[in-house]
């Protein structure tokens, strides 16, 4: 947006300093004039005074200047003082304003570098805490978050491109093989293409859910996590029985402010993840909800092989499928690698947290904690 040029902040501060100094000087001179010179007579007078001894009487006169005489002597000196104060205000104000605004220059330089895409630069303003230091620290924190976010988005875009390219490449390969072999079983070809296309659709839908949750583009209402847990387990019960996994649901009412579809997606992803990553030939999944005065929790635990504690914190990263975890059954159900990443994004979009803990006896405990107060700014 183009704007007309104006005075710089430094010039404005300098003029303000000079004007204030001039005003203070003028006020001081006015005090002298009003409270001292007003007692002086308007015109000069000669006052006789008597003095002497008993033997000699002597007479003397005292000249008392009038107000006009004092003003004639006072005005030039007052004007000189005001001129001196003006010069001191301009010079000193320019110097002081420069010193005061120096941190703002560093912040401006950092902002311009950030505008060109350089997010690694930091202000690191020295000195004690004041308004400029707080602004610089807040700006450094914002740059750090933006840098981390951009890096994460770049990794995510690269991984998403790779994941989406895989089913497309497989589809292209199947079609080329079918074209070169006219006698190929079309039924198997259609089945393979259907499986690959289903996986690509699931991945695309997961990416859309992730983007929607990350942007917080949703309205909120009261949602009971216990009802969502029952709905998710009921939906996935046939799949769990097929894999020999038992699912238990228990807990109290846990009402939070949130978007029902996203929170159902969060719950379904957790239960599905717990079923997929379980013991070979069977295992168990326990879903629990609880609430306290400060928040509500959804806890999903599953049996399984012992997990490496160093691996657990990375399981919520996009496209991290937990290669060290036991996986059974058809690979078509293994998901897109975005299950826990979606859970974390939805939880953070609701001002909540996701905690992953390796169970000592094997398996994983996932805890999602959400605030019970209505979200600020939600409608």
C-alpha cells in the first residue's frame, strides 16, 4: 500500500523533546515573571531614606527600577535562554532518539530479511528487559516457530509427494503390463487397481483432514468424548474381530468444546492405530475417557511388542509408520502413515495435547487431553 512520505519517528521524537524543553523553560520564566516581578512598581521611583547619628542627620535616596526597566533587562536574557534550550533540545533530542530507536532498527532489518524468506536470522537484542527487548524476543520466537513450521511443511510436502507418487507409479505399471499382455486376467487387474486407488483416496482424504485441522477452519460445539469412543469402537469392531483383537470401552462423561467430525476422526484414528499395531494373532485395546476440573482425557492403550523409548516420540511425525512395531494382516489396512499426525494436529487445533507412552509390558498408551472451557474465538 503506497503512502505519502512523512517525518521519521526520530525527527518527531527530536521535535517533541525540543518542544517539551522549550515549554518547561518558558514555564519557568513565566513563574519568575508572575510571582516575582509583579511586586515591582510599574514606574521607577526614588525612595528617600534617613540615617545618621544623634549629632548629624544625613539624608539619602534609593533608586528602585520599575517593571519596564526590569523587563527590558530580563527579556533579552530570557530569549537567549529559550534559544539555548531549543538548540539543546534539538541536538540532545536527536542523539537520545537515535539511541532509543537503535533496537527498532535491528528489528526492522530482521523483518526485511524475514520478508525475503530468510527465517534463520535472529535479533538477539542485548540488555535488560524493556519494551524493545520484549518485542525483539517475541519476534525471535515468532521467527523460530515460522522456521520450524516451514521446515515441517517442506518435509511434509516432500513426504506427501513421495507417498502420492507411489500409488500413481503402481497404477501406471499395472496399466503398462496389461497393455503389453492382452491375455492378462482383467479381474485381477481391476482388483489391484481398486486397491491402489483406494489407498490413494485414503491418503488424499487424510491430507485434507490434516490441512483442515491445521487451519482451525471449523466451528465448535459441546462434544462428549465417551460417546465418540463408543461410536469409533462400534465402527471398527468387525475389523478388530477379523484380526482377533478385543476392544474395551469405559470411562465417564467427558464433554469438551470441539468440532464433532474432527474429534470423531481423532478417536477413530487412535482406535484403528491400536488395532493395527497389536500382537500377532490377537491382542487387546482399551479405550478410556475421564474428566477433571481442568480438562478431559481420551486414553487408548493396546498390547504389543515392547517399544524403543527413543522411537515413541517420533510416532506422531507425518508418514512415520513405526517400522519397529509389530504389524499383522493385510497391508491394505496399514494406513497412510498420517494417523497419529492427524491426531496430534486435531488435538493442537483444539488447544489440547497428545502424549505417547510406551507400556512396560509392551504396546503403546496414547493420551489426548483437551480443555473443557470453550475455545477462544470459536463460534
